[in-house]
C-alpha cells in the first residue's frame, strides 16, 4: 500500500533525497539541511495544533510511504496562509494603453508589476513524486488527496487556494526570464536566487527587484517567450490542477515567470464531489465488479492517513479488512472521506 501521512523527523533523509532529485527551480525543496529540518518541525507543530479557527502560518507537509518497503515515494504540502510573516511576491500581468487621437496612434502594451496580491491565501506546494513511482495514478493521488484535506479541515484554510508552477529553465537551471533580470538588475545566477528564496532569505528581492512596472516589449525575445509557461516536467501537474478547476489569472513567478494558478476551494472538483461515508471493517473485503480507483482518507488531523483503493462506483460505505483499517487508523463505524479518481 502507498500510504500518505504527515511527515515526521525520521523522514528527513528521504526528504533531503527528494530535494536533490527535484533539481533546479523547485523553490520549496532547497538542498539545505536546516531549512528541511525546520519544515519538518513546522509541519509537526501544525498537525498538533488544536482549535484552529482561521488560517495562520501553519505548514502541512505529507509523505507518501510504500508500506511494504518503508520507502518514501514522494512529498506534498499545503501552506495555510502565505505572506503573513514575510512578503509573498508575484508579477501581475497587465496592460497600459498609449493613445494619441490626434496622431491616430493606439498602442496597448503588456506590463509586469510587482505585487503581493496573494497574501493570506492558501497554497498547494512541494509536490514531488520520485521517478520509480510515477505510474498507476500515484502522482494524481499525491496531488488530489490535498483537496480532501482542505474539505475536511476547511476552517484551517483560506477560501482561495493557489499553486505556483515551475517555469521554464534548462538542465543547468538557467531561466531565460531570470537571465534578462540578472543582466539588468542583479548580479547572481538563477540557481542562487532560487536557493536564497527557498531558504527564506528574500531581502534581496525588495532591495534589487525593479519596483516600477516593466514593459514586456523591453525584455529579450527569449524572456518574453516563457512568461506564463511551465517547465516540461510540470505539465502533468498543471493539467491535473486545471481539471480540478484551477485557472491562470495573470500572476507569474518573479524568478522564472512560471504561472500561478488559483481556485476557490469550494469549487474544486474533488471538494465538491468528495463525500463522507461510514467505515465497515470485515474479515475479507468482497470483490466488486467494475471497481474504480478512489482516494480514501480518514477524518483525523495528527493521525491523518490517505491512500488509493478500488471501490464500487458511487460507494456509500467504505469496506476495509483489518490490515487496511489499521494502516488507515480507522475502526468499524468511523467516518472516512472518499472521492473517485
């Protein structure tokens, strides 16, 4: 069974390996021991925190574990509210019209304006699935279970949620968009800027980033071409989020110009279509004809568990054997939340 659960300190080595494998441009998983240890500690505190009525600085980090081998297959996270402790920056795409009626000239020009518009919203982040496990809907499960977590603990999150998509960069970690910024405003390469941002050292952004709107026609052709575009490895993740109802509204990352997509939590497909059912623990789970894969999770916080199981379409109860129930921290008569994949 591939079981999704809250991260714990003993997962550090696996998290560090995921950080190495994720490569350049994966800002939320920098190869930095102290930061990764702090992320685990923050997650532990978030899952233990009781009586949360409004989202704060809680950071929920999960791992997908292969229960047969103990191997960590991937990692996935949710930030309850971004930008509360430090500024959360984006570029907002806009338009400025230069018009002279007398000269019969009309120019609509695209601009990039530095902003903090997403302050306070929740964020889906840190989604990374290791190569050997990229099959059998595992990536879809590792991403979509978070929608069930949002639905179950909605008071802990904003009404809106975003996801930052990795922008275009090459195998060396060089971003065409950052190259233009580096040439004109900075003196550091993209991997270094991305790393500093990832470890929380963001003062250089306020100090060096151009604060006035930038006309995109002043950018290099290569830089303009990648605005709002995603890294090839990120296309499946973007497609999945779009199927949930996420949309691009013109906000891009300040380093690689990758798109940020947004959605209202109550309108997410997995939130609207998920339902709470009663658990029934039996000696043997009966075979179901035409069973379809579902994401299944318990309704606990600190002992949260989620996995993928084959259930009857439109199932109104969750039938588990004793081993499955124990791994899911579920007992006969408990509630569970499910959604079809």
